C-alpha cells in the first residue's frame, strides 16, 4: 500500500530562521519549498526532509544520512561549524562508532535533534 510512496522525515525546531542557516548553509541541503511554518529540503538520491516549527525531539536520532566517505564528510561538516558527538554506547572514537558492518557518527541541530551519518552496506540495497 505505501511501499511505493516517498517517506519524508519531519523534524521539529523552535526557530525556522536558525534552522534554515543550519540545514541550508552548514549541511548544504537545497531548499525545495518554504511556508511560514515549515521548510522542505532536498537530500541525496531523491530523498527529502521537512523542517517545521514545533517541539524538538531532543536526544533521539530523528534521521540519518547514508554516506560513502564518512571521514571526509566529518571533516567537511566540522569545517562548516557542525559539532559531532562522542558516545559510550555505541562507543565512538574520534566521533565514529562501528555498528555491525557499518560505521556511524552523530551530530545535533541547533535545537538538539540528533542526526546520524552511516557508512556501510545499505540493508535491502542490491
């Protein structure tokens, strides 16, 4: 029924102007649409993310990006002012954790929503 429908994660933020700077300038996502209450961005491979005014989901991973070169992307995003997190579980070293066959790293947006970067085989991909 929904297996052919696009799924767009929606992230709640308290300040849309600040979020636009973070998602557009720091993460480098292209804006697709803007209303007084939300902004939609294009991400890779036809995916999208919607950012809306609301109560953030602080401390929980709300979405992750599947990436090819985790180390290079961390360097690039750090240079743009993105701060990566260190965790005990899963244990990170220099911001990166081994999670099964994949490696991951996490950062927060200005409202505390957690986003991940994941490098490794994509489940279900051929």
